[in-house]
C-alpha cells in the first residue's frame, strides 16, 4: 500500500492487534486475509479524504460499524482499508414536531431509541443486537427486529441519507418530508446495499410516538406447529401485534442453562406477543382468548418490569447458543402460512446432515433464524455445515421465500443470492454497482 495520507479527522492504524480485530464480524466466518490499515474517522471530511485516497490508489475499502453483522459483509479485504465509522456517533438533532432524528452512522441503535424516548418518541427498528449494533450498520443491511411485525424494518424508518461515493463526492438523497417521489429512490437503493455503493455518513430517520400502553403475552405450546397456528389465529382475530416471536424447544433448553430458568419444562415452543397503542389492553385480551385454546402455559402482563423479563427470554436466544460453541447464524424468510413447513424442513435438514440446528423466528412476518451450532473443530466450511446451510436455503426458495430476510448477503450467501435472483437480475445489479463504484473498491466480493 502507498503511504497513508494524514488528516485531522482520520486516525490511521497499522498495528497487528488492530488489523486482526477488524478482520471478521459476528457471522462466525473468519477470512484468511489481513487489511493493510484501519482508518478510524471522526467526521465527513475524514471519510471523504479516505475515499479519495482509496479511489486514487485502487485500494479496496470496507466500511465498518460495530462489526455485529451476521453474513460476513464487514469482514476485511486483503491488503485493503477498513473504514471504522464508530467514532461518528453523534445524534445531531431530534425534531419532536416532525418526529425525526438526524444522526451519524456510529450511533448505537439503543442510544437513539433512548434519546427519542426523552421526547415521547421511539425509534421503531429494534434488532436483537440493539444495544451493540450501529444505525449505519442497520441501514447497510436493512435490519429488522422484534417490532417489525407492526412497524416494519429499517428501510421503513429511513427518509434520507448523506453518502460519500467511491470517488469522495458527498451526496444527499431523500428528504425530511414523509412523502416524496421526485426522481428515483436512491435512498431505498442504499438501504441494504452493504457498503457496496457508498459510505453512509448521515441519516434522517423517522420516529414514532411512544405507545400509550403496552401489553405483553408469553405462551408455551406442545410443538412449533401449534405455536405458529396460534400466531395465525391471533392475526385472524384482527389483532396486529407489535411483536410476535417464536423460540423452539432446543433453544429454550439452552436459554435455561444461560439464565438459570426452567422454561423448557413448560412446553416445546415459546411465543412472545406484544400489543401496543391505545387499544393494547383490548387487543391483548383478544389475543389471550385465542392463545388459551392451545397454550399449555400463558402469562399476560402490562407491568414494564415483567414485560422486560419476558422479552429478555427472546433476546437471550443467540447469546445462549453462542455459549455452547461457534454458531453459523442463518436468516431465511418464507410466507407466514409456510412457517410450519419451514420448521419441519429445518428439523429434517439437521437430521440428514448430522448437524445441530436451533430455531427462533419473527413469527408475524415469516423470518426464521435457524442457528447451526458447530461441533468442536468444525468451521463454516465443514462439508456437513455447508450441506445444512444449503438445505436451509433450498427450503426458503422452495416455499416461495428468500435466502436473507434481514441479515444481508455479505460473503456467505452470494452463491444462493444468484440462484434466487436469476441471471438477468444479477447482471443488472452488477451494472448498478459499476455506476456508483466504477473501479470496484467498495466492499469487493460482498453482497453481489
């Protein structure tokens, strides 16, 4: 690599511990590469400086937030630059009258939600990594979360973006208004692009009023089929929950080990529902009537502390599995009506490949997370693990779904993305990439 040009808003690091710490993300996949430098930036001018240098020298550049990505999108490029955006962590402004927030990409998602809460508002997207993931990373992968059942995913909250292009130009897309159809939707194009089209340096985000009331329900069922049938019956009763989460029996057992609870003894499947808004109590009562018909154990609460305890069960699922061993975190989505078939196919895949697969899901929108827990000595490249992942992706496509609901494509799903999209759409996406990044320096080998 050529000499690294100094700048007041850039800290260049080339020491081995820093480089090694920025090689991988949380996906479980560690590439056999090492970046040449990490550029920690503190402002837009610093980002533009680093991009101009990378563009001029043809150096690969990987934008990175907290490194919590689950598909390998933030893993380093060999001999490249990792652009560390965590230092750009200002909540620039919260505008209560417009229900908007202006933020930098390194803001933690939970910090934004808490800042909005001080104005009687909330930032609705809430991925399970809410306390550790950054807003910029959430935008880059179009992250979902527990509340996506009612409020949508990250794309539904992004009104405008500030983006530095590959050659260092700064552009602004979108607007502060809720509505707008002037020109192509470049904001929507950047959301979910995984750092391959530009570097997000600012975002205009939509906030929502805090709900007047919230009611939380948790139910335990004899099997996954009964659990998903119960969620479908709740929606058929006219209730649109803000949260509808599912955890299978094997995962409950691991959560018990992690939290010191006895949840698995109550049933082989767990469902968490939340109803919010002025009609939360009435909706929760309607949901409870439905759930009682098939749940072996049911809890209903409007107490915030009890609600936090119940919600913590769902958020503990991944940490509980990570304590067992390395995990490969998959992310498929199918039509809601096909969820029972999908869970059955996951069980069949585990049996056929001899792998350990645990499943939790956003039950209201069909997004499943089958987690492959690796045995000692196994890696994601192990043939049995690869066969299991391929089986999961085939299941998603066979049932009319997608190989990635919210984690992105990164490195790990590129082959299956092409199967899903088809040759013509794949070629079109590459042409779009070439318009924004003609020299191919932005996150090469990722997403497309």
